[in-house]
């Protein structure tokens, strides 16, 4: 099984490939997908546990068609598992 930190770095690489900026902030917020000044960003609260940050990233990337985007199988499985939990 892949470590959470490795998954997180794979999400960062996916963001780079898609032109999505991932911002790590801290404060009283959960995080998520938004558009700021015509730029797509995903805001992640770095004070939250890594499991929460991964879920925020996976949920945010569900906004994209990732069928033709290469990613490691563990990352694709994590995103699909998140999709099935949201249904």
C-alpha cells in the first residue's frame, strides 16, 4: 500500500499537469476547489491530518475528466474510491 505522503505528492504532480495550483494554508477552514481571478486552485488546510487533506484533493479532482490523464494506479484508485463514497 502506498504511503499517504507519496499520494499527496502524486496529487501535487497531477495538479501541475492539469494547471491547477494547490495552495497549502492554515486557518479555520476545510479546503476545496475554487477559481480565483480566473485561476483554478485547490486550497488545502495544512493543519488538518493528511487523511483529510487527501480527501479534499481527491474530491476536488473529481471535477475533472481524468480518463486520459496518466497517474499511478494507486492515485486513480484513491480518487475512484472517493467518488464511490460520495454517491
